[in-house]
C-alpha cells in the first residue's frame, strides 16, 4: 500500500507543468542508455532494441524536458506508462537516414548502430523512437516499455572509466552543457598530442560567437581512448587500422567523409565520464570530418583546416545547422523544394517565419542567397558567407549565431 501511494505521489508531481522539481520528481541522477539497430533500404525501414545500459549520473538537460529546440530527422520520446504524459523528448539525425538518400539504398539493405541517452526514470516508462524522411514524414516508429528495476539493464561506467582531464569548468554545474573530446587513432604514447589537439579545438570553438560570450556555460573534458595504431582507416588506399572507434574515410564512397559507424564502442569509451555532446578528434593530416545532430562531431586534427572544420562540424552536431554550400557536380536531393527544412539556417521559403525573419528588418546584408543544402537552386541561406559555407570565413553568420544562441539558452536558462 505504501509503495502504491508513493508511486501515485510521484505521478502527481510529474503531472505538474513547468515546475523546477519536475526532473527530480520523475527521474534519478542516472543515465539510461538505449542501443538500437536501424535497418532497411529506400523502401522500408525498421527499428529494433539491442540493449539497455545504466550509467552513473545524468549530464543532459534538466528543464524544458518535454520540449525540443529543433525537430531533427528523428525523435525519442519518454512517456509515463500510467498516464501517457510526455516526460522527456530529444531530437536527432543519423548516418542511416543519410545513407537512405543514396542510390545504394535502392538496391541493398543495411543496418546501423545507434545509441541514445535519456534520464533514468523512477517509474516504468514507454519510449517511442521515430524516424522521418526529408519530407518530415514519419517512416518508422517503435514503442517499447522500460522498467527501471529490470535486473537485465547492464551497469557500466562504474569501474574502469576511461581516463579523462578537464579542459574547462562551467560557472554553474547545474545549468551547463557537457562536451567531451574523444581520442581516435592515438596510441597510448600519443596522448600528450591528443590533449594538445583537444585544447586547440576548444580554443577554436570558443573563439566563435556565440560560444565565446557564453563560454562559462560549458563543461569540457578530453577522454583518452587508446588505439593500437595511429590514424584512421583509408579504404580507398587499402589502409585498415586497429583503432578505438574504427573510424574511416570514404563513408558512402565520399573520400573526405570521415566517420565511425561503431556508436556502441563510442559510448562504451565515454561511459562514466561527464558527457553529452561528443567531438571525436582523429589523429590524421588528411582532410575530412562529419557532424550528426545529437550524435557526434568528428574531425581530423593535423590538417591546416583543422580549426575551422571542427567548429563547422560542431555547428551540425550541436545546433543542427545545415551545410550552406552547393556543388554543381554533387547535387544531393536532400531538401525537397516544396517542404520547409527544419534546420534554422536554410529555407525553401515555404514556411520561413521562425528563422531569420527578424534579421531582415535590421541588417541590409541579410537576405535570401540561393544555393545551400547541397542544392544550387531552390534552397536559400541568410548571408553570402558563413562558417557553415566556407572554411575561409572566420565567423558564423548572424543567422547561425542566433540559432546557436537559442540552443545554448534552451539548455542552460
């Protein structure tokens, strides 16, 4: 009887909208990690639960729990099992969804690992995960139940935590954003170089507004995941290396596209460290990188363009900014011209009102510059040049700065 009364009490607290104690009422200071497999092809897609894991501490948002700063290409939603009320939501993008846009997905079926973190609930929850196409339509969905008392939820990150150092402490640990730089392709004897590279990347990031003026809202660590060999794999050159994350160039047969498909390994290395947003630093002088919303940002470290690229890719992974460039010989049909993109820095002018409309009234340089999102026609950006378009441009444009600032405020105010 006492247990039933306590459960009803927790439920009533969770039903109170906008209360500061909502997090503590509905969740504990622990992370629930859910590993999924996304599989399919251009015609049909499927979602399956792989494994549940429990990690000490929760380093994600503690307010605005049921709200989203951007729609993303997919969403994960946590609901109270008894009432159905939304307790937590987050949005994301994945390499799987990007792969679906390529011709290979028309003739073959593949599976991709994906990992998501949510706060550990006090009571049984229902988790819904859905995937959306470039027309913003839900194409695959799965709902499954999680009982936090399930004895088969594996405990990780309690012992043998990967060594890490703090690069930057926040002013307020209760309202901050946690970034982790993770070593990839660094042997144990190269960790001093990794630490130096992490500090270079961090200074590059916080030289850019609005990160510069909001620096005190970020906690930053460098996590020393050791590799047996230096550098990533380069399939086009026949080079395969044994590294912590198995990263490689030539993703989707694009020579500069540097990624890892091993998201479970990625999060295994980070378990027990203070992280939410992930920047993977790859020990190579070859040009390449990639950034995926609320998944990870990955960048080479010893190419002359290291500093602008790591910042550009964080624009993708942290704020969901789109690429603003377009190439005539690399037209990718990612943004249908009759659908408004969810990214805040590009538009098809179908439903523009919540983007840079306010800047048009005050800045004569702001407008609609055609050519963005890989398309030369039909997709527009706000300014002629920006960090999301051009490695040679030193700043994010005002529209991107506004979008990033809104995300920072969403997490920390």
